[in-house]
């Protein structure tokens, strides 16, 4: 059996390294910046997984999204189909501010979500009221979307509680015509 000895310096270095994360300014503006108002306009389908803190996949799902915009105000309706048979809904009310920052609200979001984009990346931060096994938790969502091309977007979300990562979500969005549905996927 191998035993590890942790010194205060080792623990401090690990905490410092694990607290580092990407910053939106890491992504340079480009000719066609990713803008969720343009991408999430009309039907989109996504497929994803939820991983626990050890990165073990605990659930798979498909989500059908439909976005409608009136000027800078949008509604993004989401219908989730989970592999265990659960179906859930979330309706985002989004507002694109003059400075390009997005604000959003949904039924299970506490307060206001704030989103910013730069280059091919979009970051959305919010607190989600998450039901798990009969108990409800308020968790922080650090949602990153990366536009691959005009039809596809990758999404990685870190879910944390008290500053500790407790789960992750990985999603792949596709809006290429004809848009697929979730009915036969999960």
C-alpha cells in the first residue's frame, strides 16, 4: 500500500492549481463572434451527460430547445428527456443588454443569470435550484459554450456547492436542418 504525505505547501499548491480556470478574455474577438441570440433562434436539439464529482456518467439526456426573439428579448423553451424516463422543462427569459451582456431568468434559477460572449465562447453564470433524491440544493452553474460552426456548439458546465465542484454537464447542440428530435434517442 502506497502512503502519501501531504505538507502544507503541497496542499496550498493543489488548491491554487485547482482554483485556476479559463477566463472569457482568453478568447479573442473574431469576424463572426458567437452570439446566443443568433444561434438559439428557432429549434435546436442537444445531447448530453451528467457526471458526478469523480467524472462518472450518472445520467444521459436529450433536450429540445426552441428560441424566439423579439428585438433583444428572447424566450428559450427547453424540454429535457432523461434516460431514466424523467421529462422536465425550463423556460429562459433572456434580455440582451446594449453592452452585449445577457441577463436571464428561469423557473428554477435563483436571481439573475449573467452571460457574456467573446470570440467563439459564451459564459453563463447562475444559481440553480436543483432537486436531487427528494432534497433541493442551490448550486452554482459555470456554463461555457463554444461554437464549433454555424450548426454546432459544445457546452461544458461545472456545478459547484460552497466553491467545490460536485458535478459536470457536457452537451452537444446541433441545429442543422432537418433538426432532429429527442423522441427516439433516449
